[in-house]
């Protein structure tokens, strides 16, 4: 049986021999993510362009406006009954000390992200994406996004908000199950098994996996191929985008690109 290639860092070689690196991140704060950030710095240093999943400078500017708000001024409480919203608010305050009233006009996916960060309560450093972006910028790299801001916004615009609110409310009502899924995600990320991570991510996304994962994988792979023509690049995307049959690695290989694993030692976290 062929041994699995377990790593979050991959070297890409295009048909003309141009090299790049691709790294799978997780959008949370955790000591393990800091360890990985330090480990991969030399690979970032070896490149002249750094591309995060999205251009964070553009995202930060846009976030001060209407970027992550639901359409037409809608709020969570506009999709559910007053009684159900009161129960939701009580549950979030009890479990996470999280006041939903401050965030109820955000898209549920983004509220999920904020709560996920709070579960770990490790606010002593930026999340992995921010840390790597800031480091690359401090090294005077050219900065870009694998996904443009417009593409990022289009994805949110395609989601059915009522369906997402219902899924969010259902998830909060089963906090224990939610925490278990979160713990499982951390464990999977430490395993560096990008195929299992991709399958787990697809399962968690359910009916929106095509919009949130598969369609974006195609766009991201195309951007990587184009960028490699002009720069020696270091790309970061969410680890769920890398593996399985519809992941970025498979898409690049289909087009004749070599994608080789770069082993990351986990000795500090065994």
C-alpha cells in the first residue's frame, strides 16, 4: 500500500519549470498554527510574491463598510421568531459570553467564525492568515490574493441567507456537538492529512459545499497557474481547499503541474 503524503505544505512546478509553494491554513488561533507559521517562514522568504486566500489589506478596508452584512439590512431576528431569537441569544451568552445583538446583521458564516475563535480563547496572537500576511508584508514581498475581493463577495451573495440562519440556529442548539466538531477539526489539521481535511470540510458545509469549496477551488487553481507565470510565489488557502478529488492539488495535477509534498515535522505536538 502506498504511504500517505501527510503535509500542509506543497511545492508546485509548472510545465515550464517555474516553482511555487502552496500552504493550507486554518482560520483560527491556536498554538499549533503559530508553530507552523514559524516553520514555513524560510519558504516565504524564498519567494517574491505572497498571495493569501484573499488580499487582507483590501478586505480590511472593505470590512469598515457593508462587506459582510446580509442583504437589504436583514438581521438574524428577521428570519426566525422572537421567541427563538431570545433562546438563541441566551444560549450564546451562556456558552460563549457572546452577545449576538452586536453581530446579528452579519452573515451567519462570519458569526460562526467569530464564535469559533472565541472557543479556543487564544487571543494572544493574530490568526494564522493574518500572521503570515503581516510577516510577508514586513519582508517587502509583493502582496496578492488567490481569490479577489469581488470573487469573495460573490460567494457570500450566492448563499441562501434564510437557510444559513436556520443552520446556524440549529448548530447553536447543539453546542456539545458543535464543540466536538471543532475539536475534530483541530485534530485533523494537526494530522496534516489534506484529503481527510477536505472531506471533513465538505461534510460540514453540506448543501453549500459546491459554492463554498468546489467552485472556488477551480478559480483558485486558475489564479495559481496564472501567477506562477510571472512570479515565484507562496500561496496560502484554507486547508480544506487542497485535498480530495476536487481539491486544488488534484486540479493542478490534471493540468500537468507537479505538486510535491514538503514534509513538516510535528515533533513539538506529538
